[in-house]
């Protein structure tokens, strides 16, 4: 396995480690709020709204932290992740893979 594939595999695993627990935790808390009979109804709706946005926050923060590894603008990718969620993460990996293939193609064509 080439070094680049290992790097992408680690980044994908890193994202999964961030994303899956956040989403599972949000769903469990939402279900618990749905079935709870005590507590404020308005508080439950507020918490449920925040938890439904948790995936967007995780994607935005993860892209903000990881995009500088590939010399990308962390603010742009972080805001993009906040806005479009998983689509931003998929585009991030496509963009990074495409740039890597361009650099390899340029390096091979420049070699005698």
C-alpha cells in the first residue's frame, strides 16, 4: 500500500472516530428526550435541535483541523463543513486525491 493511501485511510478513520460517536450519542439523547415524561418540553426541543446540528459541527471542526495538512484554507473548509455536512467531507477527500494524482502525473512527465 503506497504512503498516500495509508494517509487517506488514517484520515478517513479519524473522521469516522469523530463522527460516529457524535451521531450515535445525539440519537440516544434524542430518543431519551422523546420518551422522558419529566423535564421542560422547551428544554427538550432546544437540546434536540442542538443535537440534530451536531453532525454539521463535527464535520466543520474536523475539516478545520485537518485541511491545513494539505495546504488548504482551514477557515474555508471549516465553514463549508458547517454548511453542507458530509458532502463537504466527501469533496475534501476527492479534492485531495485529485491534487495528489495531478502532482504525481506532473512528476512523472517531468522525469526523463
